[in-house]
C-alpha cells in the first residue's frame, strides 16, 4: 500500500474483451484481468484493460518474472471500477485523495474512472506489490519494507526518473539514509513528504542497482531464495557477492558515487 506522497502523481494494443453479467456488476475480461463495472464509459474500460495488460507485461519483463505467466483464467486479477469517487470511497473507506487501493492476497484493485494519478502511480505500484508478493509469499516476514516498496515503486516512471536526483541531493545535504537505517523505517509512519519521497527513491535505487548490475535472472533467484528460506541475508548472500546487508549497503553506495 502507499501513502499519498505526490498529490499530483505525476503500445498500443487493441484488446478485445468479452462481456457478461454477474450480480449487478458487468464484467469485461482480458488475458490477465477481469474488470467489474456498472456505468463506467466503455472507452475508459478499454483504456483500463490496455494499461493493466501493459503494466503486467512491463513488471514481468523488468523483474524477470516473464516465464511465470500466472494471472490466467480463474487466477486473473480483478479490478472493481466504481462509478465515481463517491461510490469508490463508500465501498472501500478510502480517504478523499485516494485514487485506488488493492487487496493484495485477493488480487483485487478498486478504483473509479479518471481517478487522478491512478494510471501513472497507483496501478503500476499496486500491481508491482501483488506480483512480487505472490512470488515471495504474502506472509513472508523476511521481506523488508524497502524491498517491497522498491519493487512496487520501480514501475512508476515518476519516482524512478526522480530517484537519482533526489539521492544525489540527499548525499550532498548529508541526509542520505544508509540501507541499515532504511530497513528500520516503516514508510506508513513517515510524517513529511520529503522524507517519504527519499525513502521511496532509495528503495527504487537499490532494486535498480541489483537488477542492472547483476541481472534479472539473479534477481529472480534472490526472490526464490527469499521465498524458500525466508531469510533476507541468506537470500542475498546465496545470490550476490555480499555476505550481509552491510556489504550490500557499501557496494550500493559505491555504485551511487560512480
Ligand atoms: Zn506500496
């Protein structure tokens, strides 16, 4: 889940979908998604499906999960497209700024048409969480928040493109957070937006470092180890040339200073 740190968050494939009725929701289906809607405009539903399939492919590609095509048939993700912000808030109890939310384990996303920042931020972020957690385990306590949020935010163009600059500024201002300390932060409890943004930027940067320097196959292997061993340091040291978090921290900081 993600707090609202940006009030304005910052291939076109024609998808055919089939229509059917269940209860009072109408249903539109694509390869990996089932969209439930009531009175949402058809062109928005098409756009939603197109974007969702785009991010599904992108997330699987970016992180190396491509060979595991797991959101098929009955296992498809469900998106509930409420008629408007009011209906969305009434159904989900989300605050007024919220453009969408997800129930991870059930692979369900709620939103409403034209919600601000949904396509750019909420959709890729929540899908990133779901795909990653489905792989490493929803109840896996060994997954730190920086890893969870780093993977989820990795899909957001805005935070990804800002990360390098934000980190450079933090280093210059002596505000940079070492990985050891980043691991102690619960992003839900961060009070100010500047600190929250830095947390997400650094989390994205570590994922970027691991994927770019050591490749997607190793990242998958790392995730598999984290899933099976449920031990972060063991999963890191099994795959990467670091015996512990401190060594990863040092290597990442050296990479940043290059
Ligand atoms: Zn999140």
